[in-house]
């Protein structure tokens, strides 16, 4: 079973939106783009325990808090989910509610089953939905889940999609907060509780445990003072009520109900620390390291997957507090053990494990949410993507702003220059990392425009810094990116050497020689203290050509002590990017003239 379509209306920050899934997927986008909201919406429909909360929804679950219109009529909150690829057991269980899904058109076949159901890519599917609304008569928010078919007759109601039906779908939503607070508890809906339910294990410990706790002494020694205080309370109470009221007040460890114990019982685990007597010290599992907790969650998910055999996992940010190799292992393990895995992530290491078409870039504008599959970038062959471009592409997908440069030298040098300027003049400059700008190397100026158009289509704000172009190529770039910055000359290394101040060039060149990094085959032109500016530029030009792509131009820019030592073009570009992303506040209006006070 796999989710193929989710349609949301009037839920939290989403006024309306439809998202399609083709299997395993990872959701990316700006903060508040709707990634977590989309998973919450799916859980509202498919989560077996979700409707047990009271109230099911509240005022803040409706878009902009609007749950009634101007006439006082309720505005419904609706989430519809279509699932396909049903197994034999699911086909039998849901046989009265099936429709037909066409994977090529991403639509349901209209009308009753016809010959089109035999076409390639068409198969049975289940459409279910949640509907919530404000009930003025009850002065409460009500909601439930239903099968879309069969449609009700007359004033009838849709058939309820019950918790037992949902368990057949095998959907499990793992929120980030659940990892540390509920994973190994016995609360209803926790991972441990899910496993016990799947094993049809009825916990038979409650009566025995409650009987033990009822007689467990708690602060019953008089010298502790608690029993004396309670006796005084009882004596005071008996002045106002019959003698058999408030009889024998004493303390117990909890309310002594099953639900209280479900929330209270905690799994303890060894910490590796030893007590003075040599015994191992154990602590509650939520006090373990975050990485250990997440690994425990992965183990529980593996057990669930093995028990369910057909499970849909939705997981928020699997990268939390984990090193890159563990992030990759968790993602791959969850995918291997599930029919479908849906993730949200801000980690390029997680995104690297997915094909571009499996990465959904979410955007939300005016309450309308859209999802765009991140197809392979233009002119990037699959082999090259896997070998070198993948990490940078994934980083750009996670960023709101993208800077396209046309070579490796610029890729290294511009971030270095921005970092230096942010330290020397923080009022007018900021590092590209701090601004949230991802840098993409287009390799050649002919790819600046195609890449710019590609990233703009994904909703990114695109900057481009590039060599001087002919009129035709410049027009293409200007049409493709939001903020083009054309160099006054060809060749970035030449621009650096011609534009940097002599003090910076001399300091850097003599430093390379002093550090012993000057290559032997260029000793004839090695910079010296008495070298003039032309000789220094000539020497460094040969040095840059010898170490092309090794970051020497970036080192020169990083050695500058202020923007005045850098090429004016580079400083203007970086200042322009800073002004676009963090524009200064508008000037305050002039103060009104003060009228003189006349007696």
C-alpha cells in the first residue's frame, strides 16, 4: 500500500493544496512551507490513534483560524488521501470501497469500473477523508474519518473509516518529539504500544502491579513528618464532615489507574557508568544521548515493519543529532523495511539517498501549497550527478537562495571573500552561509542560464556571478536569474589580480614564498620584497594557472583586511546580495514640527 495523493483544504497554514507521491519521498522547502503540516494531515486521516485526542481539532487547526464564515456557517476542514498498490488482504477488506487509480494521469477513473481498468498503470485504490467542523449547537469542534465510497444516499452519511480499518493501512507517523518522550513508554500510540498491539499481546500485569502499589509504603515513618501532617489534616476535616469521611489519608506512588501507569512506567537502560559497589547505573531511556535514542527508535521501527509487512512510515527529520553515516543508514533501513517511507529533512546527507524525482519541493503562497518534483538539473548527466553534483544540488534544494557561478575558482573564492568581509565590515556584509545562500558551480558560462531557470522554477531566489558575456548570452542569463552580476572582464583570476590592491597582493605573494608553498618550476618568477606590482601579478598569474581549482584565488581574497583591498566588483556583488536578502529598514519619517507654546 502506498499513498499516491493527498488533498488538503483549510488545515492550519494550508488553505488548499494537492501533493502526489510516487513511492518513497522526502519533503523539502522553506520553514513554514507546510512539510510537517502535510504529514500531520495524513495522520489525521490514516493514524489509528489520532482521533482519540480531544478535541480532535481546535481553532488553530483551521486556516487563519477561520472556522465560520460571515453568515456564521461552519467552514469545513477536509483532508483526502488516496492509497494504491493494495495487497490481497487489503483488497478483500476494502472491497466495497475501491476505486481505480491511473498512475499516468494521476487521477481516479470517473464512473463505475469500465474497460479502462485493464489499462497499464491502472489499479484499485482506496479514497478516504477526514472532515472536521465547528458545531455551534454543541459549541465544540467535531471530526471523523470516512470512506469516500459508497456515496451516501439522500441525507445519509458516509461510512465511517474506523481505527480497525486504519490499522489495515499500516500508517505510522513518527514525530520528532515522540523520539525522546514516547518511544519506549506504554502510552497508547507509542512505538512500544504499537508493537504489543501487532503481536496481539494483552498486558496482564496491571492487576498484579496495582495490588503491589496499593500496599507499597510511602513516607509512612513518623519521623519523616508526612504521616503526622496528614493526621492533622484528617483531624481538621472531621470538624466539618462526618467521621467516616476523609478516612486514613496516606500517600501512594500515583493515581493507581491503568492510564496513569501507562504514562508513568519508564524503561531504564544502562548508561555505562559504574556505582562504587561495581553495579551498573541505569537511567530512563529519555536521558540517554539523542543519537542513542534515535537508534533505539530505528530498532523499534524495524520490529514494526517485520510485524506489519506492509507499513507506511512518515518520519520528521531523521538527521536529528546523528552523524551523516547514521542518517544514511536510518533512511535506507526504513525504506527497505517499509512499503513507503515519507520524510521531511534539512540534511543534504539525507537528500543524497534519494533520486531527484523522489524529492518534493514544497512551496506555499497565499495559503496555496504546491509540490514540485526536483528533476535532474539541466545538462547534468546521471553519472555526473551521482559522482560530484549530488551534494551541491541537495544543498541548493534546502536553501531559499542560490548563487550560480561559472567555475571552481569562483565557487571557492566568493564564499571566502564574503566570510572575510563579514568579519571586517559586518554592517555591510555577511557570509553566504549566514545568509542561507547555496553556491552552485555551473562549470561553464553556457550553463548559468539553464541552471538559473531550473532553480527559479523550484521557487528559489537566484543570483548569478559570471564573466563578461556577448549580448545574446547576457540576455539569456538576465531572463533566467533574479539578480545577474556581470564581470567587467573575462577570467576570474585576472579580475582578482587586476582588482585587488597592491598591499593585499604583495602580502599574499610573499606569504606563499615564506611558507614554502611556491612551486619549484616557477622559482624564476618567485615574488621578492623588491618585486614591483606588475612582476607580482605576473608571478601570481602563473601560480594560479599551475594550481587551477586549488583555491589560491580564494586564499588571496581571504587575506584581505578590508573591502578596500578587494576587487571592487567582488565587493559590490557581495554587498548587493546582502542588501537583497537583508534590506535595511526604511528611514523613519521626519518628526512633525513642534508648535511654539504661546501664553
